[in-house]
């Protein structure tokens, strides 16, 4: 069994044995290289996601100095301004106010209305893949589908969509542990460019409103639900980033897991009604977001260990989703798993607002591939991204058979 080491390619290739070792050692463990307390068990991760003594931010209560933390370098400011005004990194009451406005666009009825569009787009992407005889599942299907859907919801014109994914990837580099100076430089540049683009788009929608989410946020603001321009920009970036990153990685991680478990793939090909259960099990089995960080706002005790205010806790989603206390034989991919309380979409006030949409997208692309490319097979071993927090592949080359 390997040790927990997020910078070791062997760990990144398969972190699950190291998680088992961590769970066996206890409920919480300090990890000096990232200055974090690691929490590997499902029950603890689930409870701490709902714990009000933890927060995604501390700035609503403390200055950097009072919290015992250094302010980020001045040159990183564009990234932090963008990141810190999105609802994922806000706490109540600001989080509540922004989430209430955004959730209007993600009501079950709205998401249900998107189903035909998502299915049609997934079908078209798979048709193109089949016509070409194969390709890169990531670039040809997994990526364009959720990017187009969230861009459509926001009202980003088709001609403007090419830089969305690169901007997102560069910004998300900052969510890895101890990002390098080069990663930070790219994230800052992407934050500036993305923000400038959205500022222009918001100005355009003020002049000519549409039936998209940006127009809706402007209208809500004008009706008295105050949303600063920065909050609007940060919210759009968060929705674009979170609205496709997990779906893209869940798609390729999921198909690669199916290719490595031919009995499960055969069962799915024989019975397409397994698709919804397969989506849940694949999200659990190889979790796209492996870790979620929270700040300790007030001292908290875990299994006799007091974790002081000012510390950071790393909630290990990937480990929680493989906890044998909750999942029978967790290392086994089982599409017929009856009980599957995975926490891939988080929990508590930061539960993923786009989870219903992500499920529709994952089911649509999987359904289209099963129906139109029943002989889908990999042509090469994929290369894994050397990221730990956001887990995915660089690509997945397939032939349609």
C-alpha cells in the first residue's frame, strides 16, 4: 500500500489503497506538507460538510492576521477577487442571498426542460464520433456537452465559447495543493480575461436582455435583490467552471472504469435501464473531486483531537466514497449497488446546485454512446492528469468498433 502523497504519480494513478491506510490509522491526521488535517471517513466527512464551525471562507469573521494566516500575494489579487465573490467561497448571509437567486435557474422544472436539448446535443456529438470511426472521448463528447449546456444557460454566444474551457482549466489549477508560481500566473491571467469578457457580456445583456441566466440575474438586481457586478461575474465563472469540470471528468473516469471492468460494461450494454445507477456508481468509484477544503472558524474536536481555529481541514471525498463502513466491497465497481450515498456532489449548504443537471448530462452521453456506439473500446492506455484534487484524464482515445 502506498502512502498519502498528492505529488506522487503512483498515488495520483490510484489513491484508493493509501486512503484505506489512512482510514485504518484513525479519523483525523495532520499532514505537514500541505498544513492540513486529513479526514478520510464517510461519517466524518458527511457530518463536517454540515458543520457551522467550519467555513469555506473566514473573511466574513476575521482578518487574515486575526486568523493567523498571511494575505495572498498582491499579484494574485485578480484570482482571489474572482474566487472570493462566488457562492462556493462565501458563507451566509452572502452565500444564502446569491444561492437563492441562482437556484431559480436550477429548479427541477427548469432542468427538466433542458433534457431534450441535452439529449439532442449528446446524440449529435456521438453521431460525429461514430462517423469518424472514433476519436478522443474527452474532446469529442465529454467536454463539448456540458460546456455548451452551461454556456447556453448563461447566454454565452456560440462564437465566444472556445476560450471557456482553457480559462476554466487555468483557474482550477489554483485548487490543487500548493500550486506553483506558474500555475498562479496562468490562473491570474485567465481570471482577468474571463472577467473582462463577462463584464462586456453583462453590459450587452443590460442593453438587450434575453431569457438567459445573466439577464435573469440583472433583472433580479434591478428588482431589489442586490447582486454586485463582481458577484455576478464570479457567479457566472463558478457556474461555468463547476458546471462542466466534474461532468467532463466523471465521463472519462467513468468510461475508463467500465473498460477496466468488462463484466459491468457488458451488463450495462445488455440493460440500458442501468444507466441512472451506473452514473451514481461511477461518480462514487472514481470521484472527480477528491478533496474539499474547509477552514476551522472555532475549535473543533474529532475523536479526541482538538483542531484549533485557523487550521484547515481536508475532507477526502475519494476516501469517503470507498469507506467499507458505508459501502459493501467499495473497491469493486458494481452498477447494481442498491445503497449508494456517495458524497461526490458535497452536502450541506454547499451541496452542488447543478447536481440534477450533471446527472442528466452524464446519463445522456452514456445513453447515446451505448445506443450508437455499442462496440466502443479504448485504443490506448490514457494518460492521467497529474492533479490530485480534480481527478481526470488528459484524453481517452476510443474506436467505435
